[in-house]
DNA sequence: GGTTAAGTTAACTAAATGGTTAACTGTCAT
DNA sequence: ATGACAGTTAACCATTTAGTTAACTTAACC
């Protein structure tokens, strides 16, 4: 029954995941990592910014749970964490569920007269 | 053949969509709208913040293409735009494609010796 | 032990975000 | 026409974000 706590934590992480993906540099890094693991400096190469900047992006991605960092000698190997992506997808999917039978559910969700688009329509 | 331009525009909108969903208030609004359309003030009710604050969140959601605003007398009806959500889902899905056959593709993507996690492993 | 390579941390800056209050624009009702 | 209702705009403020440069740690190399 740790579901409630778990849900709160997930909700918070979900925000971190979405914010992380809001940045083009980070999205690009995630795309790159979806092909396979890479080190920090390899990930940094394509970008016209300093290493500390990329390093911070990577730290943020890790904090969001989107990637995993593993020490490998003097370099760090970054790996994409499928779970985070799947969670984000699941949330988006949960928004889809409803509007598939929107025509039916609309009729049941008309508690608030202000929000009834059909009231003035028909 | 407007694909290239379209892709750039989509990439930009994708960032707006993900950033928008990074905020818990906005995520909550989107969740609510997935059940059915609602007016601005109805959407604002659950939140412990002023109307202008919610109004700005809604404007941002519209700018991101996540919702559509329709004037209805003196109120505005907000409707979720499926396309935006589907685009975001599609991007996440595109990250998944690769790691399903990661074991195979890894062997083919080992251009960079620094990034080869198996090199030191075996 | 000294140097180089990989990366992080610290201190700083400019711009964006998320909120506030106050004033404004329309629309509906009387 | 007046007034209340729905919502936006403007001006402001505190915090966060995304980047910089400079200094530091740690591991590899000779």
C-alpha cells in the first residue's frame, strides 16, 4: 500500500522528466542515447557550448531519472533509463484514454453548465 | 516537400509541449481537459492561485498547441488538442524503438571506442 | 612525481518562469 | 446606462534556468 506515496513521487518525477525534455539540447542528448550509451565528452561534441554547460544538462537528466551515470575510469558512461520515458508515455496515454469515447463521456460530464459546449450548440 | 520546414517547426513545438507539461498546474489542467472541455474560470477553481496566474498557464498551453480556445459569449471554452499529445508520444516512442534491439544495434554503433561499455567488460 | 585528459564545482550573469496586484476590455443582465 | 461577470493585460518581484570562465578533482600515462 505504498501506492499513494509512490504516486506523489512519480508525479514529481514526471514534472522533472517533462521539464528536462523541454530543452532542445537535452532532447538531442536523449535521442543520441536512445541509440546507445555514450560518455559525457562524446555527448558534448555536437554542441556549440562549453563542457560545464553540457555537464549540467546531463546532471539534470540524471536527476530527472532519464539517464544513469556509471563511472568508467576517468570518464562517465551515460545510459538512457527506459522507465522514465515509459512513465512519461504512460501519462500522455492516460490523457488519450478519455477522448476516444469523448462523444459518450461528454454527456456524462455535464455537471457544470458553463462548460457544456453543446448547450448553446443545439 | 515542406517536410524539412515542418520538421523544424515541429521540433520547436515539441519543446513548447514538453516545457508546458513540466509544470504541475498545467499538467493538472491538461488532465482535467482530457475528460472534456472547460472554461477558464472552471479550470482555475481547484488551484490556490489567482485567475491571472491560471490565465497565463492557459495562454502558454495554447501557444504550445496543447489546447484550443474558443470564445463563447463572455467566457472561453478550452479544448485539448489531441495532435500535440500524439506528437509528444511519438517522439518518446521514437526513443524506444532503438533500445528494443539494443543488444544487436550496440554491436553496430561502436564507432567510438570511449563509448563502448563492453570493451572493458569482456 | 609531473602532465595531460575527463569531468565536476564554484561564482557569476542574462533571460525566462511563476506568481502577485491593479487596471482594463468585453459581454450579459437589469 | 449601470453594474456585475469572465477574462486579459500591465507592471512588478523572486526564483530558476542556461550559459559563461576559472579553479578544482581524479584517473591515466610516461
